[in-house]
């Protein structure tokens, strides 16, 4: 009898959840979630059918504890077969509502195998009787119009993207309904919400207070940029660019545009994606000061713990839960987290995607999008705008040429927010460029130029180059930043640098690219090794940032023995060399120059803008292959815990290591606590370190560095550690 069938064993009140109640609850939520992209009927159907196979006798016996089986019998195949007969893509959703989206070949094989399995055939028949008349069966005619496309391959990609978004709606609905049954107290935590009108009122008030009484040319430019963002917020949704120089107040102005636009056009949330954790923490702090902790979700690998209930505060628990599905009004996350989720197949990554629909998405420092993944990235972003109600903002001082044009399938109809970006750049000219790329410089000349000023920074292309310059500067007071330093160490160095700058004390910094794009530093002299144009301009943004000098000094040089990261970085450096060699040299403050540079770069890399053939895998519904291929950060690295203790916090790192040694394993809060003390090694270097007994697996998955760790240079290793020209 339907009334006696259960979906879950007893919850805290001792009562099992009935199967019909669960199917109804999931269907209701999935219908609401999928309605955000015109697919409510499909969400409803999937919600009813995803667990229909639990009507089978053996599943019921397992759920009631009447068997000793360690795992429950298959309960998704019945719904999978029903879905395959209704609309084949839906079979991916039902089959993978616990395990994730699989490749098409694997799904087909499973369908063929299960069609003749007696228990599945019987479960399907019972499920049909159970659900008959309870849910309308959708047809291909119910598909939203946006899945159609002029060519078959594009149509299949749109259909596959829709399948992933629908999967998100189903998975989140299923998780929330099960959570309501087993952990009802979580629903109360999740229900605490702040609405966008309240946030906008708070934002306006704080912005007025911030700018009141502030004068000077920089603040006038910031007012101009802010006013332009407010004026354009009423424009129709779509794709916008915000092209403004460093120091023009893009962080607040972009948020002003996003919030006001969201209110004018009934958008549901604002999502800010940035390339580096250091910038995320910096911007999230700004937003929390504006809106309060309860309104801002900071989501990245080091942000929140996900286990050990009872050890976290109420706000941490709320944030942890919101991170599961991005159910928050303002989300600050990494570009990696956002974009890899768009191409993911694991349920934990996909679950949040339906909440992208109807959002305002700010891609900050958008020039950092990796060229080898550019074509699939731009197609996914364009589709979010066209089909899922997303308004996209491309924010940077070095705007890449992402608009579509003949031979380049980029983003359509990109509208610039500022009426005259060139005027803003002209008003904020703060540096004089010295271009010295005709004759390569030895490290001795680089060091001599660095020490010409009491305060100066040099930015190099590789770790190996940074080590060579540190050797040249041996005996002089110099600081160093690169990924050989763990995050906690880098923060201490940055604090020291900022303190010396503020006190007008001598400070000389040798750095790789970790200081570019958003790191708030203000040197009178910046040297930048010849590299991609956008990297040079980002480094220049650390020179005379606040406009205290008539003009700062930016020296561009070609290191005689310098190295370059391979691929797009080397290609970008070649394009930059050509641009800088023109007579007269280009105006590096002209916002049109980065557009010209990126057009040349993308033209040179035309065949490498989808290096892993992701578009073909996407069109073939090969979800697992797509997820493996779309990686912004190489997964061939191993993080190691280095022996660094921040000043004033001795023993913090060791306390975590001692705890996990006692536990015999590391939980997610432990990984979070260790995050500031990690340095990542390429896999082959990690293997060498293990062979030399420099690295020990403390507990499974946690490696501890026993080799040298220098206060200046960071992790040291007696092997070809720096053969790879990495950041």
C-alpha cells in the first residue's frame, strides 16, 4: 500500500518519512528551483520519480532495518528507465542524484543492463502504479526555447547545460528535504535571510558617510565612477564591462551597480568572483563591513569548516550551510569555484548552480581567465545571460577583448558602464613608464635599479628569477613574496611592507606575480620584468596608487637570464614585446591598448582556446570527461605543511598537527586550520622530496615538510625545485 512505503528511516522524532511525503517535498522544491529557468514541469517530474524505485520490496526491507546489507539496494534505476522513455537527458539526473553526472556511454550501458533486470522491471511497474495520475509527464515540447540553436552541436551543448542546471535543482531539493527529516534544526538556521532592499539602504548610507568631505582628484574620479554605475544600473539586463584604473573604487562601484540593478530587475542575489584568495578575503571584509556577516557568504577552500558540529559559531554554521547551495544574498567566491562548478559533475559542486539563475555576476579581474579554457568559458557565461537571467559584469583595469567579433565567438552585446573610460584613465595617470626591453638586463643592473629608491618593488615572472635576484641582493635588506612562502607567511610580509611604506621607511620587495591584481600596495618605484601586457599594467597599479606623487616610476626591463611560464604566458610576452617595440611606444594608460593586446593574443592562440576539446566533450554529454578537462588550477600538485609560525601565534600549526595525529585522520576543519601553512609542490617534486625524506605523510592526505624553510625565501629543497618556471 502506498501509505506504508517509506523513503527514509526514523528521524529525531522516531518516525520514518513516508515515500509519498518525500517525493512530494522534493518535487515541490525542485519545481520552485527549476522555475527560475522556465523548467518547473521537469523539476516536478524529477522530484516525483528520483526515488520512485524505493517502492521495491528489497529497498523497503533495507530502510526498515530488516536486512543486514551494508548498503541499500539500487533505487534509482527504475526512475532512470522511466526518464529515458520520457526525455533521455532526464535519465542522467535520476541515475546520478546520489553519485553525480556520468558520461553518456556509461549511462547507456547502465540503461541497457537494467532494462532486463527483474527487480528493476518490477520496481518500475510498482512505481508507475504509485505515481499514476500524481504528476504530469513532460514532453520534448515543454523544453524551454533557449535549448534550441542554429546547429546541432550548439543545441546539444545547451541541452547538456540545461541537464546540469536541472540536476542542481533536483540534488538541492533532495538534500534539503532529507535534511528537514533528519536534521530539522538546520532549516531554522537556513531560514535567517536578509533581503536586498535592506542591503541597498545600508549600502547607500555607508557610501555617503565614506565619501563625505573627501576631496582631491582621486576621490572625484571615484565619485564619477560610482555615479556612472548607478546611472547604468537601470539598463536592461545583459553583459556589461566596467573598465576603470586601479584606485578608481571599482569594488564599491561594481557592488552599487549590482545591487541597484538587482532591485530594478528582480534579481535574486549578487555573486562576486575573484581570482585570488587574498583579494577575496580583502573584498569580503569590505562587504561584511557594509552589509554585516549574515548577508555575505565568503566561499573558498579556506573560508569555513564543514564538520565538527558544536565547535562553530552560529554565523559560521549559517555560512557553512549557505556554502552548500549558495542560498545567500551576497556571495564572494573564487573564479575557480564558480567556473569549475559550471563544468562539474559531482553533486557537491553542481548543487548550487540553480541559484545562479536570476543573479548579478561580477567577474573581477576578468583578464585572468585562462586562454586554454576561454572558448568553453565564454560560451557558458553567454548562455547564463541568454537563458538563465544572469547579468554579467566584467570588471578590470585591463579589459580583455572578450566581445564577439569575426573569427572570435566571444560574448555578445557587451556594454561599457563608464561613458568615457579613457577620460577616467587620463585623470588617474599616476606613473611614468620607462621601457627598457631592447637590451637585456643582468641581475646586477636590476638590483642596482631596485635600490635607487628607498622604497621599491620588482615583480618577476618566475620563482627561479626571484631566487636569482635575491642572490644578487645578498646582504642587503630585502623582502620576498612568492608561492614558496605559505599564506600566513605572505600575509606577515605584506603587513611588514605596508607598515614600512606608511612610515616612509626603506623597503625593497622582490616578488613574483602574487602581488598583482588587487593587492593594495603603493610604491614610488616598481620594476616589472617583461611579461604579458596585462601583468605589467597590474604591477603598475602598485605604483603611486594613492597619487601622493606627481608621478611614480615604472621600469619595464627584459631580464638577461629570465624565464617564462609556458603556454599563454609566453605567447602574451611575445605580443607585448612587439607592442612595446613600436616607434613611438604605445600609451600604456590608454584603455584601448589592453583590448588590442588581447585581440592579438587570442588571434595567435586561436587553436588553443579550447586546448582540451571541452566543447566536443560537452556536446557529447560526457559530464565526467568535461569535469576532468576543465581545471583552472592543475591538479598535479601536493600541498605540504611547512614549519612556519606567525609572530604572536607560536604553536598554532603544531597544535593542529598534534590533534590530527591523535585523531588518526584529518577532518575538514583541520584542513581549514592548516590552509595558511601550506605550500604546494608539483607532483614530481613531491615525489623527490619524499625520496629524500624531506616530506612525511602525517596522517593519510596530510603531508608535513621536514626540509628547510627560510624566513626570507620560504620552502627550500636540494634538488631542481626551480627548474619549472612557476609563479
